[in-house]
């Protein structure tokens, strides 16, 4: 006779990176996130940080403390999730999805206040193809194909990185230094990160810099080997990397051939007529330049 049996998946051991097919990955993910959903209504795509509400203290304790918080990294094609104990964080410092087009991340510093950290990585893709879950389903919100749909930015260059940090009491600890190295799947001339806070407030930009930021400041710096070092002072947010369009390298950015084109991050370039030229009457600055009268000594 046929009898129903419970579906089981091998348990990923502590301090191990385990690569799964889609359904076993879901089972492994739910095995530690089930307490969020059962006690606080937080689904797989929800924020652990919402457990800062005192009404969710039991769920936070169940999820973030030893009984169920087993440090490991769960990997699938669509999502990777690193469950990190700050005392053993070196075992989970390299994170990536099981896909040739995935971003690779290496953690450098979690911050002094960190006791537990959860890093989730998801492709920003929003179109459902080949039975894949979209970012909306994985993380509960979408990001479009580029920041604010602006043509001054390229399409997203990295996975979405959800970084959640908790202190020794299990409370969210968003403030303070956090450092990581990011390798985008394709070569990038520059890389800025948009930070989308978990509370839904407006995103802010962690800018690309030519040199390492000062202590206490944020920025993204190229390492010269295809990777970028990211210095953050606030986490518990979603981060997505993107390249600024370098308009000045294409047709002088729409400026006149005699004008100086200056890049503006996330905006149209600034045009200024070169020496001996002035803007033609009625034209935007630097877009149409004519010889100044002084050129003829008039």
C-alpha cells in the first residue's frame, strides 16, 4: 500500500556553504525563517529587522538566538542567504548565487556592534522566466531596471544585497561601519550603490570615489582588479550597484565640439563653451558655441 511520508531535505551543517536545487533550497530557507512567518507574519521575502517591534520579541528570540540561528550559507540559482554569527563570521564571508551571472561578495568587516548578520542576494530581475522567482517575490519589492527609470544611469550592475545586522540582544543595529568587496558580473568603470531602507523611505546613494573615504564616511572604491570596496555607515537596507552613464565619452555629451563637457553623477553633463567662445543666443549653456567678438579685437 501507498502511505504519505513527510518530505525532508538534508540539513545544511553549521559553518558550511550548501548549494541546492530550487525546491530543497526553499525547504532549507523555511527551516530557519519559519519562526518569523509563524509568529510575526514575516514571510521569506520579509525583513528580520521588523522584529524590533516589542510584540515580535518571541519570534526574534526564536530566530536570532542559538536554537535556530545556525550559521551557514544557503545557495541556489535565484537566491543566496548567509546566516552569520559575528564570532565565526570568517566561515561565511564569501557569498554568491549559483549562477554564472551572479555578483560575488566578500565581507571585510561587520561592525563592532554586530552579533548576528543576515546577507541575502537576489537577481534584480523583475520578469518571470524559466520558472524563476522574481525579486518582488524573493524580497517583497521591486527596483525597476535602473534607478528611478533615469537614462542617466545604466541598468543595475549587481545583485540586490539585503544586509541586516543585529546586536547581542537581537535588536536591529543599522548604524555603524560595515565593509565588503563586490565583484559585479560584468566589467564596470564606476559603481554607485543605491540604498533602499527597510521602512520604504527614499533611497540614498553611496557614491563612487577616486580614493578611499575618510573614517566615518561612505563610498565605493575600485580595487583595479574588477572588484569594488564598499564602505557603509548604515545597513539594514537593500543595496543595488549601478554605473553612472559617462555621457562626455559619447559625442561630447551633447555639448558643442568646442565646449568643455563635465560629468555629473546621475544627471546630464555640464557644458561650458571653451576659451574664445560664447553660447549662441537662445541656446543652453555650452550646447551651441560661437566665436566671441573679442576674438577679433572688437
